[in-house]
C-alpha cells in the first residue's frame, strides 16, 4: 500500500523532469535555428562567406560553412576549411614569447637590443619586449607605409632583411606613451623568438603549440605548400568577386602568417583554460589588460580585452578577442570566459561585418534582442550603375538610402568609388564620392 500511495508523487516528479528537459531542448533548438537564420541571411545578402563555430559552457553548439571555399571549383566552406587568420596570429606569437619568459630565456622589461644587438640603439635601447607585445613601442607600422602593398607585398624576404625596412625609421612616439597598432612590433617578436631558440618561427609554432594541442589543421601558410582544404581568398567587386591580390607570406610573418580552421581554434580556446601551455602565473599575465586600445577595450598580450555589447540591448559581457584581416580574408575570435563561450568567424571574401555578426550572435546566445542584417545600398547601386549607368545608379541610391531594409555604409560606398576609378570611370567615381560627402 505504501508503494501505491507514493506512486503518483514519483510519476509527477518524472513528468516535471521530462517537461523541463523538453523545454530546455526546445530552447536550445530555437537558439540554433535563430543562429542559422541570422548567418544564412548574412550569406544571402553577400555579407558573409566562410566558416563558423560557436561554443557554450565549453561545448560546441554550432559549426557550419557558408558559401564557397573555392568559387572556381564550387567547393563549399566547411568547419574544416583552412582560412588565413591575419592578426589572430598575434596571440600565438605572444604565447611563444611568454613561454620563453617562463623558461627564463627572456625578460619582458629588457630592451630589445639585449636580444637583437644589431638593432639601432637609438630606438632599440628604449623599446622593451612589453612595448612590442602591447603595441606601445612607437615603431611605425610597415603595412601603413605609402605604397607598401603595391611595391613590397609580393616580394619574399628573410626576417632579418625585412626588419631593415623599418628599423631606421623615426619612432612615432616615445615608447610606452600610448597605444598604436603596429605589425612591425609583432614582426620583431618573431625574430627575437627565432634568435633565442635557434629555430624558425614556424618550427616553434608547431613544437610549442600546435603539436601539444593536436591542432593538426593549423600552420604557417607557405604559398608553395600543397594544403588540403585551403580556402581561396576573394575580394568583393560590387556583387561579384575577384581573386585577392597575391601576398608573399614572409611579409606578415609573426604578425599575421597563420592559417587554421574553426575546429582547431576551438581546441586552442579550450587549452587556454588550462596550464597546458603556460604556468598559471603567466596565463594571468597573458590576458591582463595593460593599456587602452580600441574604444573602451584594452590590449593585453596579443588580445583585446573589454566589454562586448550583447545584441542590440544595452547589456554587455567581458570578452577576450581579436580580429584579423589579410588579402581576401577577415577573421574574428571572441571568448567570453565567464560562461566558457566562444564565437569564431573566418571569412574568405574580405570585409565581412564580423563585429556586427558577433554582437548579434551574442544576443541570440544570451536570449536578448539582436539586429538582423540588412541589404547593402552600395551593392544595390553598383548593379544598377553597371547595367544602366551612373544617373540611374544615383536615382536608385536616393530611392533606397533611407529604406528600412537597407544599410548605408560609407566604407562600402568608398569601395565602389575606387572600383569605378580603377575602371577609368572617373566622373562616375567622383559622383559616388560626392554622395558620401553629402
């Protein structure tokens, strides 16, 4: 009789548990469906073409490829597609440097001439390893040199020879005075790591990071290598695409030479919660905010740290991340360590609005409001200009520039102007530029 009297209570408990599980499953499915709709719309509007991975509480909740890894052969992007990372490489360079510090081979506060005795002493005696890591060295950024991309980016260099391209230039400011993003500083960090180890930067990456973490689909992107599942880089031209300009990968070097997959970057993310690569003391140093950088964000060692906006709400969450851009590719990784979540977006058509996409995905993951993408005004008028001329294009611009379903981007309009100039359509280019001025 006792067992019978308890039976309804036991059944109700099972029923409640079952309903809770069903409810949670429904919520998880809804989030995935929202993410799918969001990213598919970005793809539809020509604003994203790449690979995505999202994790929550340390578990992968979504991964997928969008668009084409190779448009000539109709090969789709997948989670295992290898994309160039651009400046996401910097966090790996910073890890190598801290590993040398942990081994007692490097002092963060020592001047760089301690390790590079041939570097000009007038500036080298003032610049420390810490300055290089935090973009506070004052060394001019070589990728910003006039006509650098046209004149130098196709030429191979040894690291030592390339340093001579910037080592004699006057500093932009006294080291330590302020933040100014400099690929030159991270290039030097790679040279210093090679000097101290007697190994190439590429060897160090594999031995100290990739092999221990089993990141088998990650490496230094040597152009001559036969690399399975490598994405081709493209640039948008209106609604069409063209192959991105060639870049010799000795140029980005320790500032931006790596390739990886979203799946391997998940392995990287998970390892950063452990002491597999560095003792705890140095892991703390790795992520410590040192200096104001972009807006409200600060810069650590190879990472931007600060509060990331969640969707279109006023809420925000502390995040550790970095973006990257290199010919034909742009990338973003954002880690929210309070809930062990990560968003990785790797795009192989250049110029995708990855920060905007990250905010929207955070909104979905946190159950708050978020913005869906809008069609590009620039893309729409480019099509009309090509088909019917500049007068029709400007008329179409005026009809849609304030429309609810369209987004007007100054950057995208400028790109159209420069593309028209490249086609010797100078009057049309001038009128497009004037639209931005107005």
